[in-house]
């Protein structure tokens, strides 16, 4: 099992992510048992089957997938993982912000993919509370350095709804 940073502590990731290849159809892929994070295409194609077979359900969103497509289903998901295929792809920040602020998603929001320690502070600000670092990266270092980069932020965000100038008054 891989390691996960959750609430700024290192833990074991007990969730499996269902991997689908370009040749596999969402309608026919085998659904594993246990706690599974399903790609959006599989969820949309087999929602009723997944609900009937799994007590705890996770969803994987890619950068080009829309939160609006699952807005009515958010209560089903214990965890939503947002993929960052490259660390320079910032669309996942918007996805997290939408999930937390517009749709009031309260479950675990996990950043996965090409995640580096210097992104953790910013990812936390938009609502992520769990991170799966890129393979080969040291989670101990990420926890010690990633959340202490800055002591305060000027802008309002999910983690601090009031801007700095209002907090100082």
C-alpha cells in the first residue's frame, strides 16, 4: 500500500484506484471489491451497480472533466481524487475550489498525480486535505516543508474566507 499525506500527517492509503486503459470500455470493466476510487466514465456508466455493491465510494476526476457532471451525486463519495497529470496543470485547483465553495463537498478531497511538496500549501488553501505525492518524493520532507512555506496569506480562499486586511482590523 502506498503512503498518503492526510491532514498534514503521513498515513497508509487503503483505497484502490480503478485504472482504465484506452481499450477498456467503462461498461464492461471489472469492478473490484473494497474501497475503490472510480474514474468518472465508470461512475457515469455504472452508477447504480457501484452504489449497490460498494459501501464506500471514491471518484477520480481528470483535469478536463467537469464537476457539474456529478454535482447531484456528491453525497455518494467518501473521497474525491483530483488528478494532476503534470505539476504545471492548475485546473485541479479550480476543481477543488468548486467542490468546496460552490457545491459544499465535505468529504476527503485528495490531490493525486504529479504533486510536489511546494504545492501542498496552495493545494490546502483551495480545499485539499489529502495528497498522494509523485513516486520517489519523500513524504516526511513534504510534511515538514510543504505546509510551513508561508505563515499567512493575503487573499481569501477556502481555508481562510476573509482576506488579510479584514483579519488585521
